[in-house]
């Protein structure tokens, strides 16, 4: 029992980092899935939903399929 308590105390600093990564991935995933759904890109929608890439795949999708209006304004 004591070793279990020591284990959790030794990794307690790691939990905020995990929560931050989960939050980061969730935000990008929601945005990209919403855009893929609006654009009728079923394959992208499924890939983004299935694979956990810490936000990399959703960011790639968002950058590749930007609206021309968004690109012109920047």
C-alpha cells in the first residue's frame, strides 16, 4: 500500500501536463471535426476522430482547407 502512495506522489507533477495536452488536443480536434463536417470531408472527419495526434492532424486539416476569405484577410 505504501509503494502505491509513493508512486502516485512521484508522478503527481505529471498530471497537469497530461491535462494540458488533453485540453490542447480536444480544442483542435473539435474545431477540425466541425470544419470537416461542414465541408463534407468524411475521410478527414473519421481520421481526426479516430487518431490521437496531440493536435497535429487537426492543425494540418485546418491549414490545408482554409477558406479563401480567411487567407485573404491575413
